[in-house]
C-alpha cells in the first residue's frame, strides 16, 4: 500500500507517525508534498524517513490513496495541481474540515472520496475518527481505509451531514481537554502545589479517567465517585453553577458552526 500526502501540516504528521509506529505503512511507502514549505517537507523526510514527491509526480501515479490534508481555502489549488496524475482507481482520503465530497470531486474529477475527521491523538494511535464514503469507494477500499484509520485509533462511520458534529466533539475535542488540564494545573498551583507536581497529578488523573471511561457510562462513573456533601460534590456544584455544561455545549456548537462555514466559504 502506498499513500501520498498532499499537505504536510500537523494532522498529516500525526497520521504519518501513527502509521509508521503501528507498522501499517513503511516510511518508503509514504510520500509528502505541499505548496511552498520545503523546510517542512525536509523535516518530515528527516524525522520519519518518508519520501518527497518529485517533479515527475511518479509517486502520485502509483499511489492508490491520496491523503488530502490542506487548509479548506487551498483545496482547489492543491487538487488542480495533482488531478491529472491521480490514478483513476485511487481514493482521496480527505481530512479537510467542512469541504464536501461533491466539492472535492468537482476539483479532482469523478474520483472516489472518503471524508474523515481524525484528531491529532493519531500521533499516539488514539485518534477518534469519523469517516464517510462516497458511492465510488468499493468495499475493498473501505476495508483498506478502515485498516489505515484503525491503526491510528477508533473509527466511526457516519452520514456526511453528521461529520460536522464529529468535528465539534472529536476533531477539536483534544484542545478542550488540554484547556481544562491547563486550568486544573493553575488551580492546583493556587492551592500551593508546585508546577511539576500539579502537572503530574493532572496528567495521571486524565489517564486514569480515560481508562475508566472505557468500561462504564460517563454519568454512572460521575455519580459513583460523588459522595453527598463531599469534596467532589462541592467541586461539581461549583462547575455546574458557573455554567460548565453550557460552556462545553457552546464550544462544540461553535466548532460545528465553523466547520459548516468553512464549507460555505470554499464554495
């Protein structure tokens, strides 16, 4: 299996790292290209041993999968530069937020497209990824794409109009957790903890909670550790009274709305 990455940003790097770490792809089976940042391409080549697409575009002509990992505003330019070199039986695997299958096919030609929304936890093989197939993606190609995506985390197949929701909770979700972790560290330091100790405690708290969440309903877990009139109840009550849940809802709604706007801006 060979794949060419059109775009070389953080999402592409996270997926490349995950594929190589899990040995689903060899470095020599991955090629990278982007519009202008040669330093970025040199970094990826040096760091991961992947190849760079040369002027002859031979890797594109050989690759059954094309990872489209550019910014929404750059999709048309990126695809116009490569569409004549893409194999007619290839699949474009897009991680571009907001840009529809129809829009990608309009720019790339009538080609199979799988739209995905992973997150940067792909870097450690823990991405939560949503995917939707165009009608042209064969069952065999779906299995191969599932293998690629399962190697960097878990996969949820959704209708295309639900991919905005995946973006809101999974694509952007790690940043919400990082922000909460930052706030918890700051609060720990306010209570007298050293920075390193607060970091260690918060990091392990998130790791332990994530493991527990694999085994039970989230509300059950919350209720189980919340004793009446205890410290956890006091903390939760303060969060709820200060609009914690509504703030989270608004964050997700805003990310979903921005995903939809990106598609409209593209068109």
